[in-house]
C-alpha cells in the first residue's frame, strides 16, 4: 500500500462517534434540563466543559428525565459549519420521529429525513426557474430574423472566405428547396457528412429550413459507424462535399454534394418550392452518444428545448460591434449547436469557424474573437487570446489548471449540461479567488434539478438533503424526446416525473443523468463525478 502522510489533527481509526447513556449525562452537567438548541448555544459560547473536539464529530445522547432522547454535538469547526450541524440535528429528529411511528418491518431507507422547510427548499425554492419563453420558434427562425435585420453584416468566417447573413440565408434556402423537392418532411432526418467549412453551416441550416432534423456524421469516423447511424435514424438523404463522392457508395439514398455555397444542384433548385413549416415541437437534430460498450444511442432533440437554452444562456452575454464567436467544437458535439445559434440567432455576431480546439492557439494572430466556448481540458493546452471577453467551459469537470489558463481579464463561466437536456442545464461565473473549484451553479431558466437517493426505490424516489450526494435528475422544457429506436434505454433514463407540480413546462418526464451531485445551502450544485464507470474525454462520453 502507498504510504500516506499522517495528519496529526485527525484520528487515524475513526472520525465520528456516538456516545450514549451515562457518559452523556456526565458530559452535560444538566443534561435533563437543557434542550438541544440551548446546548448548542452554550457550546458556541465556550461552555459545556470541552473546548476542543476529540474527533471530527461526536453525538452525545441519552434518555432525559422526560423520557425523551436528548443530545448535543461536539464538532470540529475547521471541518463543519454550525449551520451544517444544525441541519444534521434537525434531520436526526425527523428520522427518530419517523422510526417511532413506523411498523417494525418498515424499510428505514424509505423513511423521511428532511424537515418540511428543507424539503420545500430542495424541491421548490431551488427550482424556482420558470420564465416566459417563446414556444413557437424554431432554430432557423432565429437566424432568418437576424438575416432580415442585418443582411449585409458578416455571419460566417472560414479562413479568408466569408458569408454575410443575407448570403447565408439565400444559400441555406436553396439547400432547403432542393430537399423539399425530394420529399423531406418535418421529423424526417437528413444526414450530413461535411468537413468544417462554410458549407457545413449552410447544410445544417438548409435541413432545418426544409423542416427536417439533421444528423451530423464525421467524415473521419469508420464507415460502419456512419452507416449504422444513418440507417438507425432512417436517413433517405445525405448532404456531403464533392471530395467525399467517391466514398459515398455506402449510402443507399439520395445524395446532394456541396462544392461551395453556389454548387450547381443547389443553385438550380427552385426556391419557390413550398418550404414546410416545422413546429417547435419537431426534431431539430439527432446526436449519437457513447457507443463504446456497444450500440450507440441517438438522442432526439426538439427545437423548443434548444431555443429555450439559447435564450436562457445566450441572452446573458452582450454583443457589441465587432463581436466574434469562435466555433471550435465539432458539429457532432452538441455544444456546437449552442455556439453557432447563440451567435447567429440570438446575438447577431460573426462566427469564426475553427478546425478544432487546438486551433485556439492560432488566435494570437488576431482573429478578434471575443467569445469562446470549449471543454476545460482544451483550455489547458490552448492559449486564450486577450481579446476574448467571455470563455464558456463545459462538457467535463472544471479543473484549477483550466481556471488558471484563462487570462484574468476574461470572464470565465463554468457550465454543466448533457445532450439529453438540449446542451446546458446549469451555469456559474468562475471567481478567481483560488479557494475552491466553482460549483456548476443553479438551474437555468425552465430547467429543474433534483438530487435523488441512488439506493432508493425508483418508483418512489427520495430527495437528498442539502450537502448529501445523490444522483442528479433533470426536468423542464429542455428534456429530449429520448433515444432513437431504443425504447428500453429510453424507459431507463427518461422516467415519469415524480414531482410534476414543480415543473411548469408540463413535460412530464425527468432525465436520470447518472451524475453524482449535491446541493449547497445557497441553492448551487456541486458536481461529484459519476455513480457508474462512465468517464469523459474532451467532452465525449466513454462508458
């Protein structure tokens, strides 16, 4: 076994102790006449006979003169706040009362632990996130509105090539017309196999305008993986670049190749072909997750959830003249959805397309990027330019090294989210005091969070008290439909809402993240890793 340095201030064998009976009476000179609250007050004032805690925490308890159980806590103030111990005492009181009233064969795990006021906080107060949000808007509607407002403004930049908002709208509408002429309908899925380029964004928008959902495929993925995903999603159409045409024999449907924004098949498409009007409830995209232990799962995400996320997060950032958003995440990663449409659809900035996260290092040359979003691990290898006013990091746990890698003049934001909840669920600005890593923040607008006992009965889940780790469940308007063609997996992860009265969206479903988390007393949430063996590598899940 590795040798560890011994901390002389900690007991090496045990750290907590219950002292029951006569010793408790001796410890408190007037045990039978002192309430728990009064005893704690006396201890805080330096009374009670002992000034130093012998172990981290000790509960002294005995049967008092009235026949009830009385007790007090000794605790190390360097480890525990008084408020934490008071909460523990209140929970023990609730549990003791429940045990006294329960039948002898009752399951102790199912008994209540939280006082009514604490249960109200973790269930309702901490989830008071409901705000008004447009429920009839699609992603492409946001971009179309911006194009109508500033058609001559720069929208996309890829190296020396650029597209204005007006040009982007025109090219995308031609792609949409080509697809609609071939029978694409709402909730249909069109595959995209495109390298990072202007055409990649044109293809994404074109599919959405046509009313369908897009399925992003990385041209570098193994052929069998791409074929499986396209077949699993039921794709009858594929949009690609002509450089890939010789290797597209695996796809059995109709293929559109884009050599550039003015590719002939697209240019000749009749723009007057009626474009379907997708509803906000229709699918926007399918993104496959994991697959390292077998068959990948396609997450089906609607417009409504993503639009809520964009307004709930993107609306918090200012966009002044010259603002530019660096898009470094792959379009197969859902953070790209947030980056792209926050820029083009919410703030009306200029989106600078970067090949990957490592390309951030090249921004020193002066691409004038003011907003960046990436995973924390990329921050540790890339040099964030001083021109960046906002850096948003999520997709994996924040580290102190990542925090220190961002210039002090840049506002750093820590995000938490999952693909099954339309990108982001929580957010917190990072303070550079170095005292502790930032929490993952509070629920974003119209998102609800629940920390549930992972050992309890899923048919009647028990909420964990403040400070106690459990599994994080998420609810609200952003919850995805489920996993494509995977009813068993969907039923396991997307469960009926146990507390529907706390969810104003009326979605009726919560998503079990499998992440370990706990509430802070101020309503923020600490991320504590996984309850299973899943890990993340550069934001990608590996099970």
